[in-house]
């Protein structure tokens, strides 16, 4: 059985006439007869029976036709998509942490489409889990072509390219003793209970490193995954927190203080698997992402 035989079978099933089917397929009638006979012999089932000068499908031929047409439709669609991808068109699967999925990545996607008006480009955007560790795991499992996240530990299988950065600030309730200040050294916050990001967050390593440089570590009262939840807890007086400088912290009863020492910054990276093949469209997108200039102060 081969692909040609299956296509011959479908054509004959629809035309119900060997001569007409052979003409449409641009082959000889004996070649078509031989192909159908070989298919029936291999399956050990009669697919056609005579009906005057025509042929019609048997019961089993009808069952087989439905399956073959479905298989060929999937195959043809896949081949068409691959050809489109190879020509620089197609779909890009992107994984990203939620903070980048709110503004940065959608903006990058839009600008790439604008820069390539002659291309047929579509996207699938994934942010399952929301943490850099989850996104990197998805990238390793080849769920995405490319990912945008924090640099989650050194991994020899992942290529990280810095594409954006975000200021970190100290968030305190508006009635907190530190709220009278506009800036602060991190060592001066060590006496106060603090809310920290979960250890699986790419931001946690950055914050731990900052405290190491400040010469101490605060009393951690909670570890939280989500920026928004930390914002809510700080606003209700549960503690203070080193957080990304986001819009939400300026809309709640929170004071954000500039950290002057050590100077903190959170970097974001484009992550991709090393030593893997990238379709032309994905390679073009990767190159565009390196030069993309984000125009807003806030990533989120």
C-alpha cells in the first residue's frame, strides 16, 4: 500500500468508472486496475463491485473511504502548513510569563506583523503556570518555538538573550514608617517583615542576590507566586516587598520607594533551545525580537 494507491482509490470511489478515473489521474486504465487489485489483495477485502459499466463501493469500501479521506485531508493540510512555514509564513508558538504577556510580548507580536506585511503570520501564545520554571519546562518539551521569561538558573540546553529590563522597587503600605521616604537602601529594610516571591519564580534569585549584597536577610512572612497577590497583601499591611515597578502598585494604597543600594534591575530574556532547527519565520522573529525597542515604562 502506498499513498498513490490511496489517492487512486478515492478518485475511483467518486467517479465510479475506471476510464474516467484513469483519465483524471493521468495514468493508464490497466495501471489503475492493477493498483486497486493490489490494494484489495493487501487488505484481503473487496472494495468495489461492478454495476453495469461502472463500479460502486462495497460496504467495506464505504467504511474505508471515510477513513482514507480523513487521513489524506490531515496529511494534505500538514504538508501545506509545512510548505508555508518553509517559505517564511506560518504559525509561531510562544511561551511567556504572565507579566510579559500583558504588554511586552503582544506589542512585539504586533510590530513583527507590521514589519512583514507580505507574510502570512499567526501566533499561539501560552502562559500556562505563569512562572519562568514552567515556561522553560514547556520549551524543553518543545511545546513552544520560543519563550520569554526570566533567566531561570543556568541551563546548558537553553540560549538566553536579554531583550528587556524592569526596575525593582520597595513597596510599603501608605501608613508604614518607611512611607515618609522616597528612596531607601535595602539594608535599611531588613528590620521589617517582608513578603517574598516563591522560590520557583525567576525573580526570587534576583531578590536573594540583592539581599546578599545588602548584608542581611529579612524575616520572610510569606512566599507568593503572583505579583498581584503581593500587591494586595502589601496594601493591607501584611508586610513590605521588593517588587517590579508596575501600574498596579500605583493604583493601590501603596508607596513605592526607589532602592538606591544595591541598584536593582530585573532582566527579561528570550529563551530558545540550543542546537535545534528553527523554521525561517521563527528565525526572523528571533532576530526581530533582539532589535525591538519597548516604548513603555511599565512591562505590565
